[in-house]
């Protein structure tokens, strides 16, 4: 199995910065894609950013130029640097990985970390 541990959420003032971390552990052969998603109250979960094992990134239009996703393959970790957050970025942020474990490909979600942006 593969487990994810997220950290770094909390309260931040609009225009500030916050960094989320996600560490994967367990029986991991490789991690293909790591990503961050978010879900605000009353809304569906949406993609924030993803990064492949080769470093290719994809961002939601709403966060382009403000958020940066990165990963450390030696630590099976992903990070989301949130710069100039806005109140509309308030949500529970979830880490997601597509990992190979043994002969299986797993789609794994973290438990989520709350990010609150105040105006």
C-alpha cells in the first residue's frame, strides 16, 4: 500500500505565501504523477496542479503565475508553493499520486489539509 502525509496548511493573509508538502510512503516502485487538488465548501473537487516524474507541470488557470508545484523524487515528495493567495483559494487541499506498487498502479489520495485565506 501507499500512504500520503500532507502538511503545511493553515491560515494565511491574502498576498502572503504558504507552502504545502506531501510525502508518499509505503511499497513504492515509482510515482508517475503527483498533484494537488482542492475542494471548497459546496463545490466539487478541482485540479490545482500536477507534475510528472519528468518534471512537466500543469496548472489550473486560476492559479497560474501564483502557485508552483515541485517534487523531490528522492523523497517521494511533492510541494505546492502558494504565493499571493486570494480568499477564493480557501479550500481543503488534497495531495494525489499515481504510484506503481509492485505490479499494481494505484491512485492514492491524502487526507486533505485546510487552507484559509483571509482578506
